[in-house]
């Protein structure tokens, strides 16, 4: 078994409210997993727990066979997160932000400069490299946060609705970056409400409903985006995903 991420009986309560209920899940190395579910199903909470940004009320999360609660620091360096929260510093320029995060991850300085230049090119921000982030549009900030998340070449990349704020061109560019990541090196898990993208990009689909996994399948078992939409509707019973 080649599980890079393993959840055993993970539950989360906020006060008395159960948000995740006994989640058991193995994610294999190189998987590109889509996590679908309606608003409030618990997707972001699950991803925060898997990325060591939040602790479960019960259960364990293992990354590469190590308990995430015991060694958060070193395991975090294996993880990249792209979410609505950009984690960028407004008063620093694009390059200064990437340098800051690169140094935090202990990337050697020559390698870091090469990596920064390459990523700024990939997210098409070379011309704005020396501008402060406070002058960036939301889409530019999102593109820079993509570069930030990929800087240390994470083994697992969590994407929480990464297309939010991207125009069509930026979304296309991002899609290319995402699909060019070598599955040998990067396992990807993406929260999204976009059925077509899920069907076209991902190789496994998980549907979460009211804190439980209600569907989990290889995409090769699903014959079309239309079938996936029907599966989603039959489990979740509303149409907030398109
Ligand atoms: N810090 C918190 N304190 C209290 N309740 C919380 C907290 N974070 C999330 N919740 C609640 O947990 C439930 C699940 O939230 P979560 O953000 O995980 O859902 P989601 O599936 O990601 O939804 P969406 O698609 O809207 O982003 C919601 O009812 C939410 O209000």
C-alpha cells in the first residue's frame, strides 16, 4: 500500500456541533483527488486537519507513516496549501514574499532565486515582481499564493477552491501548472464545486456530506461529467455544484 496520507476515525466538533464524523481515508502517492460536497459539508475543516492547520477532536492523521500531531514542523514542509487565505504580506513585494517563504522552508539561496524566477514566470507575474502585494488585484494575489505554495516543491498539495478570483486566462494558466506537476513528486487534493473540471482533471473523487464520506471512486469508474453530476446530486441532493 502506497498511502502518503492516512486518516483513521477522524472526527471534529465545534462546541457540540459535529462537523466531521469518523472519517477513514487513505490517499495514495501521486493521486489527484477531488473533494466535493455542499456548503458546510466539512471540506475545508477536513483539509485544515490534513494539512496540520487544525487538530481533530478524535482520530489520527498520518503523513508518510508519521503521526502529524507529533511532528507538525517537519511534516508541514511536505505540504503546500492554496486557499482563499493567501498568506502573503501586503507590505512586501512579490519577490520579497517568495524569498521570505523560501527562507522559512530552508531553501538554499541560489536555488531559491532560480525557483522564484521560474514560478513568477509560470504564474505570469514577472513584470510585477518588484511591486508591493498591496497594489495587486485579487487574482494577482491568488496567482502569487500559488507560487508561494509550490516554492518548496511540496509532496502533498491541498487546494481549497483554488480558482476563486482567477479570470479565465489565469485559470487556464493555473490548470496547466497543476497538470504539469509530476504525480511521482506531488499528490494533489482539491476542493471544488466544478464538476467538469473535477471530471477532466482528477483521477479520484470523494463526496463529503454532513461530515461523512458518502462516495469515493476512481474517476475511471465514472463514464462522463454528466454521470458525475448525477452521482453528486443523488448523494447531496442539491445543485450548488455546477
Ligand atoms: N472555527 C469554527 N468554529 C465554529 N464552526 C466552524 C468553524 N469552522 C467551520 N465551522 C462550521 O463547520 C461546518 C463545516 O464548515 P466547512 O468550512 O468545513 O465547510 P465546507 O464544506 O468547506 O463549506 P464551503 O463549501 O461553504 O466552503 C460549518 O457549519 C461551519 O459553520
